[in-house]
């Protein structure tokens, strides 16, 4: 295991993926789904505060980074008309499911349940973009998702105490980014 402070290196690597996606959004090469990216900003921030309330150390900053860069991506998507993906009804269904997850957390008031419901909510938020990565890989950035996968995976090497609050969200982030990397890397199958 690496020292816990090395989780910051993982966060930096993961943020490089976010900043690369930001660059591709600004230049119009990637078209983010605003519903997904807005919720990707919200749910990690909730998880970050739940982790901090349980004294989760450096790995909580990985969660923070996973919420901060989507804020920048969503903002950038409003400045370039080429950087917009049309929102569909499924996006709103997934958003509603995400908010139901948040409501369940509010009812339970348990920090670990907050993390679990944030993961579930984030998964619903990710669904439209995962589908988009699969159906329209050219509209996404496999490099950005790949960098994020590496950063989140690296952060896992710093976990010394494998408790739910320490590993769950980072394992989820590494997994969902790996799936989107694989789907969006299929560049040759595009229409």
C-alpha cells in the first residue's frame, strides 16, 4: 500500500481526465450530456461531505475532484453550441431516480447510506452518458475517461483501512470510468 497522501496524486491524475474533457468540450469535440454532468457534480460533493463527516482522509479529495471538474464541463458546454448533446426523456427519468436516492439519504441521515445512495444516484445519472458512449462513441472522449480511470484506480492503492466510506465511491468511480473508456474507445464503429 502507498501512503495515504498519494491519493492526492490519484486525484490529480483523475482531474487531468476531467480537464481533458473540459478542453474537448470547449473545442466542441465532446458533447456532454448536461443532465449527467450536472448530477456528476452534485452527487460526489454530497459523498465528499459524508466522507469528511466520518474523518475519511486524503481519498475524500478524490471524491471532491470527481465533482469539481463536472461543474467546469457543464459551464463550458453553454459557451460552445457544438458542445451540447440533446437531452432525452430517459435523461430526466435517470435524474429523478438520482434525486429519489438523495431523498432516501435525507430520510436515513446515515453517512454510509448517504454514500451508498450517492453511488446509486450517480449510477442513474451516468446511465445516459454510458448509453451515449456505446451508441455514439465519437461524441465522447475515451482519453478523458481513461485518465480518470487511472487516477481513481491509483487512489485505491492508498487505502489502508478497507471500510465502506473509504473505498466504495472510489471503486465505483474507477469502474464506471473504465466502462465509458471501453465504450467510447470503439471509434471505428461510429456511423
